[in-house]
């Protein structure tokens, strides 16, 4: 399309004539306009559900920050395979974001339970990761294997199936690995900061505790 548009732009159309691009390019432009509204709303909804499920902004942010890292796997897979971005690839990214959030939610729920049981943040992260590692691997790799036939498809409909399948496969593999490696680091930074703030607030005397001391003085 870029090559065609560059060549057409050099032509001077007669008066009263105009040019419109149709076909798959027109469909892609219309779908991209819709996705520019739908995708941010989906991400806001996902974050809201994470906040309600995990009961805290810090935990929800820890899970949500791992999503772009998983989406990067889909981008690199499209680049390596030479497949252009399309509407089906965009749908694959949406599916990928959902699975990446699911893996993070499984891990963070275990970390939350360990933390509420009285474990320090670092120990809670280690315990939660060890407990849910098998679940994360199964959740990530099993759907990726299921998309392999679509990625290898040839013939009618393959131009729609391949971008979706390749995006999901590459993104799921990357999201699974990054969930196991990057999410604990993100959780340690955010939850560790929250823990230190809570300790400082607990060590700081409140006004009602200082009042009897003033009276005695």
C-alpha cells in the first residue's frame, strides 16, 4: 500500500475526480479506528477487575505491568516471521493480554495469600512462585500448542488464521517466561515499597497516643 500510494500521489487527477482506497486496506483502517477505542477500554476493564480481585492498587499494578512484556513477544514473532500487522493479529494481541493477566493473577493471588499469612514480601513471592509455577506453565504452553495447526495452515483462510496464531503462540511463550522471571521482580519492588510504608506508619506515633504523654508531662 505504501508503494502504491507513493506512485499514485505522483499522478495528477483530472478535475472532478477523486481517489478512494478500498478492499482489505479500507477494512483495516475501519477496524483500526474501532480498536483504538475498544482496546483501551478493555485494558481499563482488565485493570479494574484486577483491582477488585487482588484488593489493592499495588498488586493490580504488578500484574498489569507484566502485560506489555508479554505483548512484546507477539510483536517480535510477527517481525521474525515477516507477517504484517492485520486485524486478526490485533485480535491475537487482545487474547494474549487476557492470558498474560490470567497467569499474573494466579501468581499474585498466591503471593497475597502468603503475605496475609504473615510472611515477608520476599518469602511470600518465593512461596507463591513455587506453588503456582506448574499452573502458569500449563496455562501458557497448552493454548500455544493448540494454535500450532492454525500457524501452519495453507490455503483458503490462512491469511486470516496465521497472523492470529503466530501472535498468540509467540506472545504466550514470552508471557509465560516473563511471568515467571519478571513478575516476581516487579512485585518485589512495588510490594516491598508498600511494606516499608506500612512499617513506617506503624512506627510513627499517632496523635491520640501522644496525648496521654503530654498530660503526664
